[in-house]
């Protein structure tokens, strides 16, 4: 899927967060959205995902030149961010089963393999609300990366992860994002070291 931004901008009240972004985000490429905290990276990612409409310009989606309506774009995307809620009352097993009622699993993956990937066999029946912040973030990342969708969106992916968790994230990206369009919002080098293209949000103020 190609995501095209044409002179896209977003404002809240009278304040422009960014404006004038024109770019084609192409299938299989890796993009980093860069900028300091509060600069609008997450807002841009929400606009790319279709959760927010541009205040000016357009964001459009197409697959093999066939236009995809914005209300159907969610089927093509997986999204992980520290502010996205998990269902706290669910166990890990229930959370995985629930998530993959709405997203297809990557080929060859199943619930047990995801639990093994997370190294959380002992926590498979524990309620998510009892997980540490790092365990929750690893769960979000695994659910997103192990979905069979062509686009993967990541916002500050190693938030709440220690050094071991960061190494796990890097391995996860290597294993489960090779054929995907990946868009990472970050201001930390290790989160987007694999990206080849950069959008500097401060260039559009």
C-alpha cells in the first residue's frame, strides 16, 4: 500500500502543528519521523493512520493503483505506541486471542509462538493489569509486529524498555518487518536505525 500526503497539515484551534508535508510512503520502505518531544510526530502518525483528518491538504491510500477509502485503511495497518491501551482485565492469552480476531496473524505464527517470542510463558494466564510497564510495551509491539498487515506504525517503540528489552525490539524488527512499510516516530537513534528515509517534522512548522 502506498500512502500519499499532498500538502498535508494539521492544526489545533488556531495553532498549526505542521503544514505543507508532501510525500509518498512506498511499499516495503522504512521511514523515521523525527523531532523533539511535543513537535507533532504522534499527530502526524495519527493522520497517516486515518485516525485524524488533515486540516489542509490530503492523505490518500492506494494498493496497485486502486484507491482505498480511509474507513478501510485500518485493515492494512498495525500500530504500537505506549499510550495505546491493552484490555487490562484480559490475561495475556486472552489479549492475543482478542487482538487476532481483528488482525490476521503472520504466516506460521500462532498464540503459543507469540507467548514464546515474548518469553512470558509463566505470565500467560496473568491479567494484563499486573504486568510491568515494560511487559505491556513488549506485548503491544509483539501484537503489532506479528500481524499480517502491509504497514507497521510505531510511536516511541522502546518506551519503558530496559537494555534487554531494546535488544529484543531490534530482533523483533529484523524478524517480522522485512516485507512491510514501517513508519517510526522517534527521537532516539536505536529506535529507527534500520530506517532509510527521514521526515524531520520541524521542517514543516
